[in-house]
């Protein structure tokens, strides 16, 4: 599943980088929790939770059936 997660992150990364941010994969747990670190402008943005849940998490759940949640660490 880690390879699939990395593939989805590569799809959303250009949008984050356009706003001065980025995302880094920290861990994919056995129970389908994806842990990421938002970097750059995304790390301090007040809308980062929205980006995480409505952008990254939604894309992962649509494309990878085993993903239950995406959390920021």
C-alpha cells in the first residue's frame, strides 16, 4: 500500500508546491492510517486541516480502498 500512497502524494504535490508547501510521507500503518508531515507554507497555514482532509485524504480514499484516515504528525 505504501507505493500506492506515494503515487497519490505525487498527484497532489504540484498543487501544494504551487502555494509554497509540500507533503512528506511519514508512515503507513497496518490498519490503514497514513501519517504525513505538511512542510513549507502548508505547515503553518490555517487551512492545512482542510487541505489534509478534503484534498489529500479524499484523494487517497478514492484511489486506495485500504486507507482509513490521513493524519498530520
